[in-house]
C-alpha cells in the first residue's frame, strides 16, 4: 500500500513538474505593476502612445500625421516551446496605414524605419495588418487593388519573408459607428520542417494551420507597432495573454541536396537536364522542402511570365514535382513542400528543368538575357503519420479548350486503377492552369473562370479554376499585368494544386474509377495563327501507408 502511495505521489510530482515547465503570461494594463512591464516608443510624429484605463492608444489617429509608435511587453518566453497561444485585444479604425504583431528576439533593435504592415525582419515571426491598399485603374503600376477589394489584408512573415497575404473575410476594422475591438488569437505549433500557424479574429478563422517552411523556435518578446501616413486611424491595444507548452530544443538542421545551380535559361536552352543522388536522405524522413531561386541571367531578366516546371523521371513516368510561373521582370525565391513525392527520392534520378522562355540567344554569353535558376531540397528527419510510398499519374498534357471538332472532355477519358492492397490512405493532386486570350471567346483560357468536376467511384468534388488573389501575391509588385485574376495561377508564383483526400471513398473498393469533366466551352473567336485557349494539366494520385 505504501509503495502504491509513493508511486502515485511520484506521478503527481511529475505532472506538476511538467505543468511548471509551461509558461503563462497575462497583462491587462490595469495595475501599475502591469503598466511598468510595458515599453512605449515613439518613432515618428506626435503624439506619443499612452495608456489609460486598461487600453493603450498606440496611434492617436484623431490628430497628428506620420505617427509611428510601438508597444512592447517586457516579458520574454523563458524556454523554447512547441506550442504558443497568444490572445490580443486590438481595435483599429478604417483608414491609416496598418499595424504589425511581432514576436521579436531581445537582440532585435527596433528602429524608426520599420513598416509595421509588412514586418519583414530577420529571425522574426510577425503578422502584418494592412488597411491601406487603395483601388487603382492602372494595369501596370505598383498598386495592386485593381478590383477595388476592401482594404483589410493580413499577412504572415518569417525571417524577412512574407509567405502569404490574404483578404480577411471578417471586417475587423472600425467602420462608421462601429467602435468594437476584437480578440486576435494566434496559434503557433512547431512541426517537422517548420511551423503550422493559425489565426482567428473574434472566432472568425483567417488562417488554419498554414505551414511556414523552415520556421524555427526562439525566445521572443511580444510587440505591436502601428503607424499613419497622410491619412490617419486610431489603434487601440487591450489585454494580452500568452500560453505556451511542450518545451523543445532546436531541431537538427536538414540535409540539403542540390538539384541544379545557376542554370541559365533562355530561348536556346529551354530544357536543362540534371542528375541527383538521393541515396543519403534520412530513412525516417519527416518533411522535404524544395527551394526554387530565380535570378536574372547575365544580360538581364526575362520580362515575360512563362510556364515552367521541375520534373523527375521514374519507372512509372515523369512527374512534375514543382510547377511555377516566372514573374514579370522580378527575381524571387520560393519554398515548396514536396514530401508527397517521397517515392521519387530514391538513389540516382534524372530530371529536367523547363522554362517556356523565348529570349533570343546572345552571341556573347555575358549579354544573355533570361533566368538564372537554382534549386535544392532540404530533408528533415521525423516521423510521418502516413508515409507516401506510391505515386501514379492520371491525366497529363496541354489540351486545347473550346474546339468543337475535338471537345476537351475527350482528353480526359475515364481511368480505371487497381488500388494497392496495402494502401491506408490516398490523395489526388491536380495542377491545372489556363492559357490563351483574345481573340478567343471570353478571353479564354487565361482570363476565364471555369467550373470543373472530379469524381472518384461516382463521388464528386466540385471546384472553380480561378485565382482571385493575384494582387496579394508576395512576389509584388512586378511589371506587366501581375494583379489580374487568372485561371489557376499568378505571374511569379508556384502553381497551387487542387487536392482532396479520397481515403473514405475507396475503403471497400479494389478498382478505382476516376473521371474529370471541365466546364463546357466553345471558342468562336479562334483565328489563324492565334494561340488557342488550352489547359495545362498534371494530375496524380498518391498512396500512403500508416507509419506503425
């Protein structure tokens, strides 16, 4: 009995110790002690920020211009934690420039030049809150809001890079008589190869586990900054609460394997072949992140947006592990999760880099214009819940759209596949981009939205091939019509897949029947020697085994 009691007490002590390792911080700015934990900074014009009755008027907005202020809570996370939950009460009125919520290391020097709505700072995770993106009618200028969307955009940043920016469906600004402030809840969970980030405002989900590759934990101090330009907007900050749990250590750095380096791509070299040895990658591979780096060729940048891809050869066929569109006159770098292609990363593999560029061949290589492209894959050790072990292409090709003599649905015959007996999960990934414009009917296929239906064993998934947020592409601004909506892509971006888990629809099936039906369309504007509308398609199915 005594032994059992001691065991219970030991377990209780372990639980208490584990809880003691968690971190909780709360500040409502109501007591003098809480206010003493805050540093207010004035970086621009008057007035300075001030605290009164549990709120900080960070930016006055009612009078004064060119205000730039920040508020820092002088508390630092004591350890590295794998889970961080931050709740902040914030009220921001329509107008003004914007704000930022930052988790800064204590080594960061806060200066007067920080743009809070675009907080690209080294070693820092941050939210950008942009409430100034005025409409424009200019096709080519640096302002992106061509369609007159509401000015309430939120972006996620890590280590000096904006990874995503989106228009908030929820109106968090104080517009008209609305003077409400809302609780912004930020959740960060460090996972293999990066972090999953979620954000909700007043229980309205803005981001749900958006994966930021390469993000690592660090000890941080919370800070909020805001500023006004020629227009003004008050910014109120209320209570802050932080809960962190599950202490962790810095993860091991990944294994880097180069695919190719500084390949000069132009009209005379649109396809570059390479060979890569994957034999050294970890057996227990938890994540694979591909980096794609585009720079200008020695003679300058290609001014056009062109389709491009990286493919690997396998016994079952060639697979495009990354499809992308080059920017208009802009160098950029992207990171892409390619873990689903694990079955291809074995031994020595040949591959191809293709860029559909038409830049003329220069007599002098030092004057060659085009692209200088490098790419590598970072492999992170870890344990996947489901391991991809087999991949098969479904439909692949460039198919003309709207020809009555050959409707595009003929290019998508029903496919029958035998399901592997040891499959525990399956997913379909479909990459489709539309190309071609005037004089094609409805400016197809680049500027025409197209409904589509994918079916597996009779169960249907519906979707519209259309990308509406091109103007918020992190690779901005560019030359050309970078801000226009398009059929499944944006200039200067990675092509995003339409993907869906089909596991529950194939549980009791031995044979899988796939079908794809694009929206009916007829091109009446087809003319001789004109680029007809077409869809560029890469569709594959991935099978997984449970990692037991």
